[in-house]
């Protein structure tokens, strides 16, 4: 069942049939539960609105000319890799037609987005996002995103972004708190937009291959961020879209939001000796991304201190989130969704919602 979200407009961009599920507070539902305790979020819920913005931002990155070209490059590499090994895959066309399939995939996903699941059951419980998979049919022309697993998003990050949006707009708060909260909201939005694009690239590779057991080619990867027996398409896409390197959110011990912060973003790049060097990311670049300007490449902040080896950066925010997680939660390391659970989820409500940029706290609360 699909419903148009409140305030929908035919002139505004849309995300079709969006479904956001979460778990009750203080629990992590296991992926093999026969009757999972899911809570369906309404489009007026601040967490729903926050995720909606992240999804639109991530999709828009992929829909940009650079985003599309990188997806096509990944697609060609992936198809050639599997064909060279005489493996059967879903993509049967000539590789020069790959841009047409990029457009078809993105159009299909925007019109019928993957199920979103707000949870802290992501890798080591402090993770950002994770695409889960299902075993798909062999027909690439009959693709249904909601049958292709789901995308898990960090419940903690989204809740912290809602908190930051409220603080940023609260006139009773000290100015330094409001300024910090706005910076944290922007950092979280930037991070979750890239996380959405990252996971959708994994879905794109699965769309072409059709079998989640088939690996990504080892030449589609960023050094140090791929499994030993294959590649990592999400990090590959991110590093190329940024213009080289990857970003990381680390703890800012002076931030008044404490463990509810999104962290400070550093851009790290590898030199010829394979040493990763990191400098703080230019806030102007973050703002341009949040304004949906994808024409420039990432760069360090002009007045930031010199680069340091990445291993000397402050504590990663993933670790901060993990250390502040409620105790007694059971984390299950599964990356597949059983068909019976997928079918139960797909009987729940969906909403077609209007979206617009730029990303601002006022669009959340």
C-alpha cells in the first residue's frame, strides 16, 4: 500500500514508495526473527524526515554526471571481470550500453526505494550503514528493489541528527551550542548522504551480477578497504567521487554535544609509500554537497593543521557510538534477509514523498 506523503507536490522531486522501519527503543531485532518487532515510521516523524533527506542527497550524487559515469565504470569492470571467468550474470547486453542501465537502475530505485531499516545492528553495532541482500531472479528487466534485501541505517546517527536539529533551532540554548549543533547536523547529513550512495553502489553491482555470492572485482576497490578475495565497490565510488581518498568522522573532545556529536571530518589519502595522511575536510566542500553542488572535488580545509598519519587521528566515531551503546544488546552478523521476513515487511505501508534541497535542520523539526 502506497500513500503520498503530506505536502507532496508534482513539481518537487519524489522518492517513491519509501518505507522506514525501526526497532523498539533499547532492542536490536535479529534478522532471523519469525515475527520481528518492527515499528513503521510515519512521514511526519523527524527520523523519517532525516532519512528522507539523506536518501535524496545520496541518490542525487549518483544521478549527477560524475556519479553516473563512475557507476558505469564500475559496471563495465564488474561485467568484464565475470565474463572473463565465464560466469553467468544477469547483465547480458554489450558493455557500451552500460549508461542506459545506470539510468534504468537509478530511475527504478527513485520510484520504488529499498526498504530502510533504522537499527544499531550494523557490523560492530557502531557502523553507519549496510546493504543486505536477497537471492534475485535472473531477469534484469524485472527488477524490484524491495525484493532485493534492505538497507540498514544507523539508528544512533539519525537520532543524534534529530537532536542536533532541535538544539540548532532552540533560542534558549547558548550560541556556542547552537553553532555546534548546526555543524553536527551538517556533518551527519553529509555522512549519511554518502552512506546512502555507497550502499546503493553495492546494490548496483548486485543488480548486474544477480548472485550475492559473486564478488566485486579486486580492481574495484580502495586500498585497505576491501576483503582479501575481492573488491569493494562502495569505497571505490566514494574515493573517485571525492577526487581521491576517503573521509572519516572522528571525535572532537571539545564538542558540547559529547557522545551525541557527529564528529569532525578528516580526508585521508595514500601516498606512494602506502601511508595514509589525513587533514580536516574543508567545511565549504561539505556545504556545497549539502547544497547539491557536486561540481567540485574534496579538499582539506585551507587553514587546517598539516596532514598527520591517519593512525594518529582521534577516536573514530564508530568506536564512540559502540562505547555508548546500551548494554545487553545481541548483535547478529548476518547480511542476508530470509524471504519470509522480506515478504512480511513488504506488506507494510509505503509513502511517496516530496523532497527538496538544500539540506537544513528546519526540514527535520
